[in-house]
C-alpha cells in the first residue's frame, strides 16, 4: 500500500503536496518523494517519513503542478533510488504508482533490450519508461498512458506528469484514486 497525492492549479504546489503526504503517511512510511514542475521537473525523495523528506527540501521550490508519494516497499529494498517519483530515461515523464505490476519483469527486460538504463529495483519504474516510449507515437499524454496500461498486468493507481504538457494523467485499476475539483485547481489522492 502506498499513498499518492497530486495538485494542479494556480498556487505553489509544494506545501499542498506535503500536507497531502502527511495525511496519507499511514499508507506508507518506508520512503517519501515529491516532484514539482516549473519548466523542468524538480524531484526530491528520501527514505523515511514525510519529516525526513522535508528536512532535505530547499526552502523554495517554485511550481504549481506536482505529485507526491509515500511508499510501503513491495518490490525492491527501501532506498532513495526505489522511492517515488520515477523519471523516464529522457526526462519527459515522471510517475508515482500504488499497486503491483505483475508483469514488471517482462516490461523491465524489454526496456533493457531497448537500451533503457533502469535506476531502481521497483515494478513501478518500468511504467515511466513505457509511457515515454508511447508518448513518442503521437505526443498525446492520455493515449500514451492508456496504451501503456494495456500492456501492464496487475493493480495500479498511477499519476503521470509530462515535461511538455501541463497535465497530470491519472488512472486506476484495483487501487483507489479520487479526484477533487476546486476553484481553478484539481487534486488527486489515494
């Protein structure tokens, strides 16, 4: 079980994401991570609870879009490398995931054959790379996620951000996700 929280709107995302993580910490406390987008992805992840993550964050992370994650390890040891978010090889896609990708070994093998250098031991990281590959087909984030998840077997709550698109694409299969709509802003949470 893991916790996912996301924000897209006009306000600075970091404090909103950290508050969401604190509320979801019971869903996973092995490691935590956050990514905020402001022209590029600024990713921070750390073994331990949300307080450990906060202790390494810069004072000011600009950006009004972001996703965050608390992890309860199921694949791979507890480490900073295995913490979410996971960035794709070319840096165009970043994801957080809750669930188990049952065919991750096959996906990882296929990616390795294609020359992708995997950075973690998680089942989740493969999704970021496959989404990036699928994005190259038509540059459509929603369709890239759809095509990727057709290849995946298992359960997921997933949120993906895209360097060249101002969206967060979310999907679920067996893992809970809820979307909230505010005044000109959107939230997602597991």
